C-alpha cells in the first residue's frame, strides 16, 4: 500500500518523533485528491504548483503522477511547513521517495510567486489552497495566472468558503477561463483559454451571491 493510500485509510500522519496526528479536517479530502490526480494525469500537466502544503497530501498526489510517468516537477509554497505543520509534509515526501520531484518554498505566497515569475518559471497547473481570504486568494491567482500557459489549469480549493467563492466568481466573470468538470461543489477547476487582453478600465460584476454559498454549504453537510 502506498503512503498516500495508508494516510487516507487511517486518517493519520506520522510526525518526526513517531507520534500520530489526525489529518482531518485540515487535509484535502480523498475525493478531491483523486480529481486533482485525474486532471494532472489525463491533461498531461507536468509543470505544477500549489499554495498551501500542510501535511502534503495534495503534494504526494501530484508528485506521484509525475513519478509514475517519469516526467514532471512540482513547486509547493507553504510558509508554515516547518512550524505549524512540523515538517510533516516534507517527511511524507521523503518517505514516499518523491522529494526529487518537488521544490518546497517556505515563504508567503505573495512573496514567493513574484520571485518565481522573475526566475522565468512557467507552469501548466496551479492548486490555490493557501490563505483563504478573498484578497489573498485573488493575489495567488493573479501571480499564478502570469506564469500559467494558455490551456493550463487552475484549481481553487475550499470554494464552500465565501471568500474563495467570490474570488472564483471574479475570475469567471472577468478573465478568459472555462470551468472544467472536477470534484464537487467544494472545488473548482478552471482552464485558461487565452491571455489577459482586457482594456485598462474593464470591469464586470462578479458577486457569487449568498444563494450560491448557501447551496454549497447545504450540499456539504
């Protein structure tokens, strides 16, 4: 049994001192990890990135696809990996033999993402699952989009949260992205259909509305 399968079976990860830690509700659900795995595999996405690593379940999932096909590299950004998460995400990558597939950056995403762009990094997939404030989510999208090739995919996680739902509503209303079928109402995958060609004063209203958020919350109960 693989490490990721064992974690989902037991609902626990092992810390550096051998103690067991319950991963939920913080960790990404198995159904969502399966959908991310499918997108990365079936769309042959090889230059991947995520904001928010935590215990590393999404990281293991993505890097596992890269390892199976012998191609792909991943970037995981998490300023709290060694502090709040006790370095467990890094340990899990080592335990799974996947450390060589990932570059882990322990810095704020609003600082790390512009630096990556300055390095000339290009990506074809981004998972936005870091700080779940509206402005923080939108800033993560803004910088990821500047590195994302046309045809690439951005996944927003925890779209049951009003702030994240509002950010997704903005992107769908104002940018050239098309929604893909992926997971349930708590995750949204968008495919980039073109570059940013808006005039300087463009704006389209984007409020997600209480009705949408309410329906998502009821569906998840």
